[in-house]
C-alpha cells in the first residue's frame, strides 16, 4: 500500500506529460519609437508613421491690488442692509493639455494641434465675487505645409510675437492684438530667416465677429537672425472698416540680455470718437509703444520687464521674476504699476498690483 501511494505522483506526472498541450507563441510587441524629427517629446503612434506629442501645464494664479478684484460687494454687510465694498484676491486654477500630431506627406508636413483650457476662476459679475468652472478650446487647427485652418492665434500677434513676455502684458487697455479666432492663413518660411504670411480671420465677440462675407485680413513679414530680428504686420478690420499696424525690433545684446521695442498705429473713425472700435488696434487712441527686455540673472532665474504707453497717455510698467524651483516647476512673482499721465485727469497716484504664479510644465 505504501509503495503504491509513493508511486502515485510519478504516474500522474507521466499522464500529464502525455496529455500536455503546446502553448501558442506570444505575439510580437511593437514598442513605442522615439520621433526626433520635430523635436523632443514626440513618438510614433504604433503601427503608423504619425508622430504624437502630449504636453501641457497645470497653473495656479493669485492676484492682489490692481491684479486682484477691486470694489466687490461685502456680502455680510449687504445682508444686514448696508452697502460696503472690499478688495479681494483674483485666483485661477488651470489645466491646459496640448496634443500635437505630425506626419510627412508629398505636400509637406501635415499637422493637427489642439489646446484646451480647464479653469476654476474667481470673477465678480455685478461686483459680487463668485467662482466658476469653465472649459474652452484655446486652439484647434490643421496645418499642411504653410497652410493653417482652424482656431489659432491671430497672425497680427504671431508675426510680431507677444509683447514683452510678462504674464499680464495688456494692462491699462494697452493690448497688442486680438484674441484667438477662426482663420485661414498661409505662412512662408525660408531657411535664411525670412518669413511672410497672410490670413483671413473671423474675429471674436459681439463687436468684431464677422457680420458679412468679407473677412478681416492680415499680412505680415519678419526677418530673424542671431543678432535679433525685425517684423511688421498690417490688419484690416472689415466690420468697422479700420486698419492697424505694428513694427517691432528685437536685439540680442548678449547671451543673457535680449531687448525689444514695438510701435503700433490704428486708424479711428472720428464720428465714433478716439476710442472707436478696431479689431486689430487693441490699444487706446491712435498709437502705442511697447519696450522691455529679458535678462538671465542665474541659471534658474530671469528678470523680465515690459513698459507700455499709448495715445491716451496710459502708462504701464510690469516686472516678472520667473524662477525654476526644480525642473518643470516655475514660480513667477510679478509687480505691475498702471497710471494715466494726463495732467487733466485726477489719476496721479496710479495703481499697483501683485501677481504670483505656480506652473508645473509637463
């Protein structure tokens, strides 16, 4: 009996070996391949020749003074029958994912790009402070070669770049271009640094969205070299039949210091006043000037300055100090001053504001 029990495992193993089924060969795995043709962060979508990049940022902003909410209703006092006003913070939490897909075709690079903005923002409609959620499509366009169709930054901005690189670069009503909008644009870029573009744009908002089949039109040129660059752009507002233009000069004074100066001019209908609507002339009056620069103070910290002044004698000065605490995390404090220098206005003291941004890039 004991001998029979001892032999049982051997008999079972022999029986199993006789009845064993051969396992199927594993399917080959296609690992993700890096695509370095378009820069860092791209990889091939498995099974295709399309390169994909997913990046973006998470941001948290805090504003006080001029850059916060001023003169908002005191809710407790109002509930008790009194009307008092306070100043309070501006705050915004933003998640901004971006998707960029590119591939090569016989007509050039085919690109699709989308950028979304998920936001949780304080606002003060009718001077009552509240917080709202929102989702916006910042950009969504298709490109083939130099042709672009979809929602994107206006050529009136991109051909001459943003103003000075500070966070709040359009304070005091001294804006330098329109918001993102639907467009059909073509940009030619040469290897020598010269580029030229033309765009037909739809406009935004109740004042500037097209009310006929005649679109807003933009043309611009730029030339970039190691020393800096020069650019110019002209836009025609088809709704109000006005024009605006900008000229910009950039100079790389050293490896650490870059400077710029930009001037803009906008036509105005005298019948509608000095502040008549102009989609591209987003500043006050007929003209405006911007200037400033960026200085790399350390490996982790920069100093960014922007000054702006317009025909209505509005003056704005902004200073940023972006600091990279660790790779991917940038903390930026900002101080801004805004005043009107017209002697006839009682606005000699001006206003001061502070802003603090935490941004994680990925």
